[in-house]
C-alpha cells in the first residue's frame, strides 16, 4: 500500500459509509421505546428469577449443611 494513495482511499471509504448509512432502516421512536421496554422487562424478570433461586439455595444450604 502506497502512502500517496491513502487520502484517496480514506475519501472513498467515507463516501461508501455515507451511501450505506442511507440504506439502513432506522427504527421509529415508538419501536425504540417498545424494544427498550421489552429488554428492561426481560432483564427484571431474569434478575427476579435468579434472586429467588439464590435465596432458595442459600436457605437450603443454611438449614441442612451449615
């Protein structure tokens, strides 16, 4: 790769990035809010499940082993 070709390659790269970004199907505000709510809800559900499992196993270990 020649150093003299570097500015041209950088320019070409950014032009191609601009073209590709125009092709992206960006989500609407409502879709973003909906998907964010789903992620937060699932995260809270998993956290509650793991917390309950931890509590149960800790209780069992404290009663029978320790």
